[in-house]
């Protein structure tokens, strides 16, 4: 795993938390929840891509 991936996930988390707090303070709880869910989906998609690469490497390593 690359260290850049950890920094990208941390940056997305910080950005989503700041947006969440701003939206909650302005009385837009629904948009805050959608922002949080969108951030979660983005991070999960990044992780799925990395897991796919891992399985591809294991597959080529064992010759399947």
C-alpha cells in the first residue's frame, strides 16, 4: 500500500468533516448527511480499486 493513499483518504476525511460541520451549523442536516455518504462512497471506491489490484497481484503470483 502506498503512503499517498493514506494521505488521500485523510484529506477526504478532513474535507468531508469540515463540510459536514458547516452544513450542520447552517441548518442543512440533510445535505450534511449526503456529503458524508458521498465521502464514504469515494473512499470505499478507492479501497475497492486497491483490493482489486491486490487480488490481481496474488492471481499473477500463483499463476491462476
